[in-house]
């Protein structure tokens, strides 16, 4: 019954540091997504994956990289964190998207 | 990318009253899916209701209903008999039938007054 699990839930980084956010889903979903949520801007798509081994850029991909080596996991990396990347990050997954998407509980990232 | 617009940053409603949240979208497609998601203070994204564009009938889920006007590209959410637990941010979202990406509006914060 886990659904979509994101780790960590909170993180504070210094400018220039790197980190990886992990998203894991246990629903055998094909499609996975990374969004960022900023006040007044809704959720914006960073990168997404349509299957194991595939990734694609979304609306705001700069400064991020992703990998999907296993179907159940989708990793979001920040190579050199910047204050502009302070945000809440959400992972989501779906099989068809017709009936909705399942979201993780989010990661609040602060870059100082 | 499709544009989803929520023109009301904040809405306030008295408990037991009705509130309507507006959403418009821009698309050249004839078939697509629309969603409303609720985000309470817990941050969890909860699907409230969905609508398939090829269905004329407006979707309803208990106290939540939509007014889908395809020609006007409008998809409003009505919350009836508002409860304190309805207080949250609500997001309108769009997905085309050919693209698995979900596009969101900026959100509307709903406050429920006791």
C-alpha cells in the first residue's frame, strides 16, 4: 500500500552541493514524473520517463538530471544546487494517466 | 505545452455554503482529460474529480461537481455544503490523449469559515 514514496522529505543544501532525490513506486507504473511546486506557479514538470531506461525533458529541466535504471525508481539529481532550486519537489506515476496520477508526499528542498 | 489558467488565487466560503473555482485551458485538441486535485496542508496531492472531454455529462463525486464547457474551454469545480476539511489548495490539470504529461494551473487556495 505504499504507492509512491519520496526520500528524503526535507533537505537543506548549500549552494554548489549536489544531491539525489529518490522516487519509488510499487504499482508497476510505466510513466513517472518529477515536478517542482513554487508559490503562485502551480506544479511545473521537470523531467519525465515513459518506461525503464527512458527519460525526457519537461518544462523546466535546466539544472536537473534524471535516471530510470529500474522501472520502479526514478531519480532526480541536482549537480550543483542553486538558491533558485529551493522548492517542493513531487514525484508522480501512472499507467495510462486517464484515471489520474499518484503523487508522492513531496520533498521540501532549501538551498542556502 | 498546454496552458491551464486559474484566475482566482484565493477563495473563501462559509461552512455549509457553496463555492465555485474557475479553470480555463488552451488546447487545439478535441479529446483530452481534465482533473481537479486537492492539496491540503499535509502537501499530499489528492484526486478530487476527473472529466473526459468526449463525454458531455458533467462529472460528480459526492459534494464535488464540475461544469465542463468544451467550447469555452472552461472546467469549473463546485464544492457544495463546504466543510472545514475542504480547506486546501485546489489545482486544475490537463492531459491530452496523445501525451502523458499533466499540465497544472497555478492553484486556488480555499478557506472555509466556521
